């Protein structure tokens, strides 16, 4: 029994020190939250073209307890539904700031990260094929894209960190991101009210150049893509979206909007 407790203690101590000696990791503010659910009318809707406007609050938790990026978004998009094909496109703007929790016991912390301003904007598109069965639509495959442009003190800070060439700091200098990939979705309407919609969506894609922008002579193994899960609901003209995903950091976003 004593050996068992000694082994558990050794594992705990090892994990504690490894977590405290991890590098600081700075990625573009929009990474992960650039991709988002774009609403589209269902085939059963009386209007096959609709506009959607929403506001979002979003967060990006940077790897290794480096800190967080808090953002607010304003979004506008337009959705079209044709026979077995749907299309959506839109634009968005965002602003926010970085946040570092000084209570996190991190050896390679960079407190200078705290309070850096962020602003930017971008475009989103989606085109896909769907089929329906009863009150449900199976949006089998969609091609989705997001383009974002970032400015502000955080972008300047990331360039400064990169130029230090510190083995304990991983930092991307990219301020323009393009994310592309595929999504699958199921959406259905209430049997009593065709204007009430509910949907689940999964997206996986890549952001070309992001992985390579994080590699340096000390850190060569940077891989992975962009993942996003969405839950969507619409009650008459009001709608909400919850997104959770990852693209080097963990992301979450809550949106509330109006369709017309």
C-alpha cells in the first residue's frame, strides 16, 4: 500500500512540475472563433432567403495556461435555400482584450501579455448539399470558409515575443487567417411551428500557415486543425448559437440574434 501511495505521489509531483515549466503560447486572437455557424432557411420555410444579425461573446483559452483572449463579435449574414443546395455568406467585426490570471503558478509566465487590445474583422461563406426526411433536414456536407484580419496591441505583442527567440515562448506573428473545411449538420423544425428550428453541426478544417508560423528552432512539432461544434436554435425570428471548439487553443462563443 505504501508503494502505491508513493507512486501516486511521484506521478502527481511530476505532472505538477511539468505543467509549471511549459512554454508560453501566443496564437492569433481569431483562431478558432473565426469559424462559426451560418444560419440558413430550411426548405419548409416560406421565405427561402433570409438575413441574420447577431452579437456574440467569445473566449480563447491559450495552451499551457498562458492566458485568455476575450472578444465581442457583431455578425451579419444572408442565407439562401434552393432545391437540395443552401448557401450563406456574411461579414463580422470583433474587438476585445487579453487576460492573464496571475494566480496561475507558471514558471515561464509573461505577465506583459495582460490587457492587450484587439480589433479586426472578416468574412464567412458556406455552401452545401442537403436532403430532408419528415421535419428534419440532413445537411450532409458543406464547404465552409472564414477569413479574418487582426490589428491592435496584441498583434504587436506577438511579433515582439517572436523576435525574442526564447525557447520558452511560442508565438505566431500572423494577423491574417484563412480557415477552410467541411461540416455536417442535422436541423429540424417543430411539428406545430415550422418557424422553430433546432440544429447540431460539426466542422473540421485547417488554417494554412498557422502551424508553420508557430514552429521555431526549439519547437518543431506543431500539428492539428480547426474543430467546431455548434448548437443552433431559432424561435420565430429570434435565434441563438453556442459554439465550442479548438484551433491550438480552446474556444467558446455564445451568439444571440434576429432573422428577417
